[in-house]
C-alpha cells in the first residue's frame, strides 16, 4: 500500500490533542483540530487557519501563454491585469469538468494555476496534451511539491494579518494578490481569496517556511480567537456558501451550467474546449440543475442519497449536512430540471426510507458584505 502524502505542516498537528487525520485523496490531512462545529463557528465569527498545502500549483509562462489558457479554460483570461486572479474551469469536449481552478496573472505571459489535490497529475497531463506546436513558446511547470498554501479565513482575518505584515491589506480587493508580500518575516504570494464564504487570505510560500508562518499567524491571532481548522469545517463552510466541490457538485459528468457556475463560463469567448457542448446544452435546455434542499421530515441528507418525486428517482444529493450556522438539515442536489422550482416537494431516501424535503434557495449563507469575483 502506497504511503499517504503529508504537507509540510504535518509535524505541527501533534500540538493539538484532539486533532484527527484522515486519508483525503492520498493525503494524510486533519479533518479537525478541536472539533468541526467549533472550528466552523470560529471562521464565521472570528477566524480560522487552514493548511491546504495539498492543493496543486502550476506555472505557465512564455509566448502564447494567454492564448493557451484562453483555449483551456472557460473564463476570460484576457480580462486579468497583473495582480488579478479569477475562478475558472477546464472542460472536456463533452462539457464535463476536468477541474475547477484559480488563475493568477503574475505578469506579462506569466501565470500560476491552482488546482485540486486529487486532480494534480490528471490536470498536468491534460494541459501537456494540449501544448501543440501552436503553443511551442509556452512552458508548463508543476511546482506543487515546492509550494505550501495556508488559508486565513473569517471576519477578523484582515485584523490578524495586519499584526504580521505591512502589506496594504485594506487596499487589496477580493480576487487580487500581492506577489511578494512579507508575512511573519517570510516572502509570500498573498491573495484575497478563499473557500469559506467569508473574507480571507491565502498565502503561498516555499515549503521550508511552514513553521514560521503557522506559528507566527496563530500567535498573532490568539487574542482574536484564531483557531486552526481542518477539512471538516472547510467542507461545511463551503457547503453553506454553495461553493462547489470537485467530485460532488462538479465532475466529468456534470457541466458547469448544470452546477450553476455559468457566471465563470464566457460563452461569447470563442475556441475554449467544451464550448460547443455547452452551447448545445443551453440551446436545448438544461436537463438537470443544482438546487438547495431542506428536510421537512427528520433526517440529514448525505452525498449520493437518491431523491424521488412521485416514486420516480429524479436525482441525488451531492452534499448535505446539518448546517452548523443555521441549525437546519440542508443539502445540495442535482435534480431533473422539472423539479427545481423553489418550494417543490421531493423525497430523499435515507436508510431505506423516503423522507420529505423541499427545494429552497441556495446559497444558504451569505456574509453581510461581499464583492462578486471576476
């Protein structure tokens, strides 16, 4: 059996007696440090610090890099200025999703892509396959093993980070970054991005700086209630904000239009892989849509639980839990389009019983002030 991979922060987890690690796509990662609900609430009310160094980073540079990324991704890379980032997707010709990712514009014909951990090898091969003669000036480099990633998230994230950096945080808009900011004495790429539905920052740095950043940020944040947070809270936080997870809300079999992330698909941009399939799907009408569910009967919807209407299966739950913020049993589900109107009653099969639920608005949670990403 192949040994699980570990991030450069692994040895620091042992300082927390209640920390518990799980196998997450071949990585030994903490599902919690002090408790999922406690960590979730800290991020909603103060701040949490996440080790997300399992994510992958690719550098794309050289003549033709912009044109290459325009072909490979759904969003419009040409709109990015230096210091800007955007959420986007890579698609198969069928319109299904290879992966969802972030693109950082570092400078002229110089970009960083941040991809999901479970897709690093697949994504890199997909990009390499499409480096045809047309893009002979493009260089693609996988720097995942050299790069750590921390996410500082929550309403007090800026206040905490200001204790350990002189970077102009108040001037840094969402989906923008500073390539060479100094945090805790370490040079990092500092980005105002995240995956929790809250304000926050992500820090990319060399792996040998892990202890300095982790210990420095937690010490600075202690008076403000900063806590380390694991995969469990990361999942419940992103779920409440209806942020998709690859393998659940997005996959090779689910298009971005069905998943409700069409804002990041620029169909007026010619030439990207999967565009023709999406245009056909849009013209013919979406067969399925991702919607929110709230249980009426007592029960918690979980991933892959089937959903029924009139005794006929109409889809399945993609993610579900009892919302720590709202204290309601909620789910996201991919359903036949005919059953996606708000208020529609459906039935979720839980332990062999069909329990009543209703289609409700999602996202379930929005912070009071927010800026729509590019």
